[in-house]
């Protein structure tokens, strides 16, 4: 939205953050906005309505069309698994890791096995299980990044995710306890 008549309103609205799962967003209504921008309420209502209509119209424009899909396959041990290794073993793992840019007709899913036979002769990792998948749009190119674990299947990935989730739950409980203790201390100070 680059029209001059909306800039003050957009600047004011950009000061606020909307959290869809929060009940307390402290968002201003049209009366507060009219007061802050020194306008009549009727003019503010009209401005908000036209801004809303313009936003809806912009969303109707045709979507971005992706012309090319590239896959970046990275076959190696994840970073967290190399942490306990000595320097020589880490270097060996790094030397055996594989990074390949390819164009595949179908994107593999998490848990699928990928095998690249022509890399096998190099001594580098040539097969494994897809552990994570992310997409990045650059211009009209979609880049699909696939992290492939050379040994462990989806079960091992699930176990790691479960472990991470349990760690997060423990941290959240500790954080809540610390917040309660801090509130208790400030209350009795």
C-alpha cells in the first residue's frame, strides 16, 4: 500500500502487534485511531473501509507462478550428532557428507529413502532417510532443501523430536516457576 492517503494510518497500525492466539492484543479501535491521527471519526471510518477494500483487491491479484523446482539434497549426520565426536571423526564425517543440486519430478517426503548410486563410487554418503524438508521461494524458483540422515530412519528422527519436546516442556515448567518466584519476591518487597 503506497498511496499517500493511507501512510499515516499504516504507520500508526504498524506500532501494534497482533497475536492470533492471545486474548489481549491491545489493538486500537477507530475512535483511538481518529484521536491519535487528529481526524474526525467519520473520516477515519471511511479511511479504514477504503484501506480494507484495497487490501482485499490486492489479494485477488493472480498468485506468483513457480517456473522451476530444484532439490538440494544434503546427506550427512545432523549437527547435534557430531557434537560428542573428536576432531578427526568430525572431519571424516564432513568429508563423507554429500551435497547435490538436482531437479526431481517428485519431492521426497520425510521418512522416504533417497539413494544416489553414482555417488557410491566416491566413498561419500550416497543414501539415507529424509529427516527434514524445507522450501524457499527465490523469484520464480522453488528450492526444496532435504536433510538426509545416512543411517537412521524416521523412527530415530521421531525419538529425537520427542526428546526435544520433553526438554522444551521441562524448560517451560522451570520458566513458569521462576516467574512465580519473581512475582512472589516483588510482591513481598
